[in-house]
């Protein structure tokens, strides 16, 4: 195939390496807005979601573990280009606009990679919550946020109450994660 | 006047204080995308633009200095809510969308302050480049970027060439700033 | 005029750019003394004072807004050379010595800029509290300190009580700022 | 099953959350030894390996993508307890000792999780390079190191030559990754 | 003497300079494991121990002050190569292994310096607690940990209770330090 | 004895602990002025001087090693109160004023400690360069600066040439340190 000659592939992969390096530096900006001076990077957060996904996969033997992990890894990859837009920014942009920009970002990062169309498809599956695997990653994205909020509270921050608002709602599809949320909440 | 009873004002000003504290922590994200691990904040950049504006005001005695300074201080204030969107994000969002979100952000931060309508008007003047004062601040926003790029290059970074692309174009209205850009470029 | 030929001006302005870059990195050292590992820069603080000045200018229509903003921007500019001397250092140096060094520092940074004599005059006006505008900036310097102390307390710090000592005294000339101080105090 | 009653699981998963938060803060210490003041975390590195694994999986259709991703995510997870031991530390400890400690660390983190035995098995597979999937992750661990070294060199660091020593050897099993290494090397 | 010809000495001392620069960057990793994002370096900790040693030397006129200070300065110097192994890592490695690696690390750093054998001997004396001076430094290593834990607690951290466990035991040989520990504990 | 009753001593030592914690956070400000975003602390620098002093003591058997180490540890201790004044600040303050403030700072930190008068005397000896031991520490203070400048240059910084100006002058009393300076210079 012409398109993915090895030279092209190496160049595209090197570009991905650059974007990974950027995701290691870009902060999750909601934490900055609450006074955390040196917050986790987007890369670190995505690692957290993916590692939790691996850990809970054993609770959901009916789900495809490889698919779960792939979804976790692609879910924020476009933020290398778009940066992490906190809720205040999402409200200003409007949901439709934000979703469209995220779609473009994910495509820009993923589409030229080997099996790029497949990876873009995974991202779209995540976005749409089209499968149980995708919805699991969305739930774990929430869990990871609560876990990190807890860690920052234990490090002293007193600004994070809003992250816990309605922490106990929305776990119908994955009650085990609701129990984990409760466990995290109990440790505050 | 009902609207700005003192209690309301204090509460609105305290909210501004929160947003200022956020602007001290939010990074200028373009630097992060080029490997600068602990870049300047939006607040620090805005300070740079405003201080340069004060310094060059003496070169432009026909311009209104107070207006210049006010424009410099409002120009990025909405980023407390929107965060700093780097060029890659602007390209994904589209210029119209970004401008509209910035307008909403500036209004959200400024409109409830004392003389809020006036401050929102200043922001709109800046955005539109409607006056020579506004265009001066846009030019200084560029100068400040070049000056900080120079500082980061002297601190070692080798990733910043694109900030200097066409550094010498676009100074027709303020040739003195073109000379300053040349001086900065000569120091690389 | 010979002195400010454009070449000289560009060189002087480039030097100011260097000093601005320094002010973005130099910390407000009192925070470090209280255990805040990555505190705001002097540039960020000055931005806070200037932005508050813009916001409260609407409360004081009898004052010259342009003058207020200029005073805010020059008030700490000499710290690029002198650094931020915390109270413990001021006590060791003695007030006279500190004031004299600050005067020299402001002159060193400002005097060669376009309209430099005017800028040095603004700094002296601030230092002396010679006008109501100057005293307003002194009051806002205090407000900004309280606001940032509040932000650090919400981020967890428990070392900042002394910043609040006599928070409610000294607002006679600007009672609206006393109300703002009360509002900030109430949010602790 | 008694062992993994939900309560136990939640508690074990909350402990994993703590360890993930630690991995976000623990640095890759080799960078610190070369003067990089604020280096990537272990979590960020692992994210890089896993994301690269997802990207290159398309080049190796004969390999099990889910397995590859799981191996990437477990490969450094024990460092939450052991920390990242740089080469100088490995030399002092001796390889056998280090391997044994890493095995214990991985077991401590993984064994109590749902399907813990399976996860420990994945780690052992990685350690032993027992499968082509495991060897791919070892190769990607090298690639990720080179890519990050390149990023730090572009940010200015001049201390990283030794990371590139013999960069072109050892890619026999995955020549496509050798080409990627060459591409990264060419960008220095 | 051949061995320490001046050229060799300069080269060995320059190497020590490199290791000192590393110790300024390497963190005390136990703090990272408890959520402190930018903790003290090993160099800073060793400075604390040595400075405390100087301060308390006046309480122990029967001890050799020069010996005390030298012991404080060598006690962690090998961590430039080994890094700071937190308790979790020590437990995984086993005490014997850790001690042996520390011995090798101290030798690697110290043995080639002027009077290197003497310096290695000091390190061994510290390790063994062979003299009262060595045991004093071990006690001060504990004090310094408590003092820094107190500082981090005042900066907001709520994760440090375990450092205070049995804070009041083990001061039999140096009851004055037990009083200091009590004073620190009283300030929590 | 009244003065140093144990309770007083514990309280004074706890205060020293606070000042040590401050010295771990206060930066060496000259580095900040040259664009190093996260520079070494004063504590880390003092550790470097003291550790170098221990290392070179073997070259100067006629000197009192314990005295050398004590001088190294007290030489910057007053900066907990005064902060690190870079050369630009020293020039603004004048040498006499700076020296007097440093004397007061050292007294404030040291005089109430056990054997406080002795410690203050050590500081005065250092300041005056009254002994060969004191002059050795002054020379090592210079060496440590060069060594750290070298480390920052290797990390990328290109702003540090002035630190090397006349690096080869002033080593008459300690030619071995001149050789070390030459070795460091050769490694740039």
C-alpha cells in the first residue's frame, strides 16, 4: 500500500511521539482553576483511566478488554491539539461546538496512524457511548476524576466540593463503580 | 443605584479576585506545546503587554494612555473562564466560534463589575481593532510574544522558530514597534 | 531629539522586555516563607493590582483612571533588579534604606524609557502616596494580598493568619475597599 | 466468591487509585540526574508506551492488541511502591535484586485486584519477554525513551547523548520500530 | 603522590559537583507518595540535618562537632546514584540489600575524593551507629523529617500522620532531642 | 542555666527548623533573573558548599575541618530572613548596607541557639575572611556557583556567560581550587 509506506509511518509515528510529549505537559485545567499549582497532565489522567480500566475489566468478563483499553487510550488524545477545556470553557463554547472540535482533534491525531480509520472509529464509539465498553470508559473517566480530587483534598485543597456534587448518581449500568465512588467519597 | 449596591459590588469584585488568582495559574499553552515545562501564566503575559504599553505610550503622544492601559488589561481577562487556546485549538474551533466564545467570556468576567458596560466596550474595541489604541495593543501582544520567545530561547529552548516566522511583517501602523521587533530578533 | 533616537529606544525597550521576563519568574517571597512552593510571580501580582484598579475605577469617577492604571503598573517594576523583599528583610534593612533602594531600582528600570522622567515621577507619586490615585493603588496592593492569601488558604495553606491581622483597619479613604476586604475575610 | 466481595473490591480499587495518584507524581529519575528539573512522571511515561502500543498495533496484525495494551499498562505499575530506579541504582543493586523487587512490587499492586492473578501473569510475561507482545512493549519502552529524550533536547538539554548510544541496535524483531528510532534520531 | 595528582583530583571533584547538582534535583520520594507535588530535594534535607547538627552541637559539648558535621554531610550522599528509596521500596528490597547498595553508593561517590578512605569510614560509622556522633545524626535525621512533615502539614497536607507514629519513642540517648520532637509535635 | 533552659532551647530549635524549611524554598534569585524557572534553593546551595568543603578538606590538612564545615553551614543562614539578594540588588543597596543587614540576619537566626555567640562569631569570621578557613569557604562559594552554572548550561541555558567572567582570577591562596575552576570551565 502506498499510503503507509514505512517512511510515512515512521514520520506519522514520530509526530504522535511529539503529541504524547505535549500531553505530558498540558495540565488538566480544572485543577488550575481551583488553585492547584502543579496539577496532573492529560497524559497522567489518561494513564489513570486506562489502568483503572485494566483493573476493573475483571469485573466485567462479558466486555472486550482490549477494546476497553483502546477506548481509554484514545479518549483524550485530541487534547494535544485542543488542550483540556474545563467546564467553564465548554459552557462558553456550547456543547455542539466542543464536540465537533474534539472530533476534528481526534481525527487529526489518529487518522494517519496505522489502522487510523479503526482508531478514529474507536474515538467516535467513545464519544457516542455507543457500546457498553465506551460507557464503561466514560464512567471510569468520572471515577478517575473523583480519585484525583480525593488525592488533592488529602494534599490540602478545600476548593473541590463541586466535583463531588451528585457523585452517587449515574452508576446504574455499572453498580460496582458506584460502590467504588462511595468508597472514595467515604475517604474524604 | 440598585444594581451596584455595595454588597453586590463587593461580591462581584471578590469574584474578580478569584478570576485573577486563576489567571495567575493558567499557563500560556503554546509554550507547553513546545516543551516549556513551567511557562508564564496568562496574568504574567497580560502584565507584560500592559507594562510595554505604558512604556511605549511616550512614543505615541497622540494616543490616549489611559485607554491603552485599560485595553491591555482587559484583552485576555476572559481566559480565566475560556483558558488560553493555542493556535492548534483555534484552527480546530474555527475563528468565528473562538471569537464568539471569547466575547462571551469577556462579558462574563467584566459585565457585572462597576462600569461593566464600559469595560465590555473596551474589550470589543480591542477585539475589533476599532481604534488606534486597540491596534497598538494587538501589536504589543505580538511584541510580548516575541520577547518571551527570545527569553525562552536564551533559556535553551530550540522549538520556537515558528514564532519568528514573518516577525518583520505587519508593523506599518507602528514602525517603532517594528524596530523593536528587529531588535529582539537581532538578540536571538 | 538625540537621546531617544529610535535605535536607543529599541534597545531600551528590549531591556524592559528582559526585565518583564524576570518579573514573571521572580516570586513574591513572603509566600515562600510560609510554605507555598510555587507562588505567584511579581508580574502576576502587579497584574492583579492593575486589573483590580481597572475594575474599581468605576467606583471612583472623580479619579483619573489612566493615572491609576499607570501607577499600578510601575509600583513594583523595580523589583526586577531588587527582588521582592519580604517584611523580614525590610525589618533588617530599615525602612529608609529599603525606600532608597526601591527608588534607585525604579529609576534604573524606568528613566531611560520614552517619557522616562514622567514614569519615574509616577513611581515617586506612588511611593509618597501623594495623590488619591496613589493611595488607591496602595490600598489595592493590600486587597490583592488578601485576595491571594484567601486563594492560598482555599488551596490548603494554614500559615497565613498574620496577613489577616488588622485586615479591617485603614480603609477610611476608600470604604468600598474596606467592604471588599470584609467580603474576602468572610470567605475564609 | 468470598475473596472479591464487592466491599473488598472497592477497597482494593481505591488503593489502586492511590497508587495511580502516586505514579502521577513520581518522576522518571534518570531525567533528574541529567538536569531536567520537572521531568515526566512514571504515569506519563506509561501512557506514552501504551499509546504508542495502540498506534503500532496496526503494524502487527498477527499480535493480540488487547494483550499488548495490557502489558504496556502493567509494565511499570510496581514503581508506585519501588519508585523509578535509574541505571545507576540498578547497577548498585544488581540485576537479580532489582528484578526480584520489581516482581514483588508488581504483585503487591496487582494481586488483589479483580483477576489479579491474570494481571500478575501479564507482568511476569512482560518481565520475561515471554511473548512477542511482551517483547514489543520492551521495544516500545525504548522508543518512548528516545522520543522523550528528543523532546528534552529540543527543549534545550545537552546532557542526553548516552540515551542515544546504540540507538540503532536491537530492532531485529521489529524493524519498523528501528525505522521509527532512526526517524527520531534524524530529528535531533 | 601519584593517585591524587592535581589533575585527578580536579576531575574527581568536578564529578562530585555533578553529583551535588543531582542531589539538588532528586526529591525525597516519600513526600511525593503523599501528594506533595514539589517536595524538598535530598540536598535540602541533608542541609537541614547538618544545620541542625551544628545548632545542637552546643548541647553536647562532649561530642566532636567537626565529626558530627561530617557525618551529617556524608549520610545521604550516595543517593545521587541510588536515589531516595522510600519505605515501601526498602520493604520490597529487604534491609540487607538496601544497606549493601547504600554502602556501594557511598563508596562510589566518596572513595576517589581526597582523603576518600576517611570519608568512606565516616559513612560506615554513620551506617553502623558506631559512635555517639553517628547516633546523634541518626536522631537528627528523624528530627528533620518531623520538622519537614510539620512544615508540609502547615502548608495543608493531611496525609502525613504516619510520620508522627511513635514520634516520642527512641530518644533515650538524646533526651533534648525528644523535647524538640515534642515541641514540633505540639505545633501540629 | 536560665538562658538555655530546655524549654527555651526546644522552642529556639523549632524556630530554626522553620527557617531551614524556608531556606529549602527560597530560590537563589540570580538564576531566576537568567531564565531558570525552577532554580536551586538556598539550602541546596549551602549543602553544595558544605559538601565541597568536606571533600576538599583533605587537600588542606593544616586547616581545621570542623571549623570549615561550620563556616559553610552558617554562611547563608541569614537568608531565611533576608532572602538571596542578587548582584543587582546588592548594587542598589550598597555594600555597607547589605553587609549590615546580613550581619543582623545571621544574628537573628543564630544568636539564641545553644552556643549562639560562638555561631555568630563563626559567621563574622566568614564575613571578614578572618581566617584561612573562612577564605576557603568564600572560594568554595565561588566554585559552587561555577559548578551550578555549568549544570544549568548543560541543561540548556545560554544566559550564564557573566558567571564565568574572570573565572580564572583570585585563586592565589587555594591554587587547587583554581585547577578545579579550570576543570569546570573546560567542561562547558
